[in-house]
């Protein structure tokens, strides 16, 4: 039931994204770290995957993961998805903007839940 609810919310979060933009998905991965930046109401996210950072907008900081942007209307929804995935040990795919950065990092514009990670 939780997975169905989580996936349904995702559709709401992605509904405002323009189709046809040069956005890219990260590979499915667990979350290594999430850092809240309260001064800007943003979040920094590092993935456990050892693959190269997806950076279609050529952002300047590429060695510390991804970030949400303080002006995005859906950021609280992305934050909820990411927090839930981190604490419940779900994998995720991140939809990364092809046109802009957040805090000089690749900008998260969507979160797609994956599966429960079992070690």
C-alpha cells in the first residue's frame, strides 16, 4: 500500500515538468546522504551509485551530488520523497534539469521511487 501511495504522489510531482526539455534521469540508486540547507530551504543529495554525475546543464559543482532549488514549487514534495526513500531504504531515480542548476549543482526536478533495498 505504501508503494502505491508513494508512486501516486510522484505523478503529482512530475505533472508540472515540461515535456521535451533535455532533462536526464540518474541510474536507480540508494541514497548515501541527504543534507538539509535550512537557510535556502533546499536539499543536497548524494547517491550510493558510483556512476558519473548526471549533469546535462553543465553545472559547476559536480563532486557532491545533486540539489533541489529553493524556488521550485514542488521542492517540498521532492524533499518528502527523498526523506522517505532515505529512511525506508528505497532506491530512487532523480530527474535532473537540462537547463538550470541549483546551488551550482545538478538540479533535481523530479524523484522516481524504486524498490526497497535489502542487504
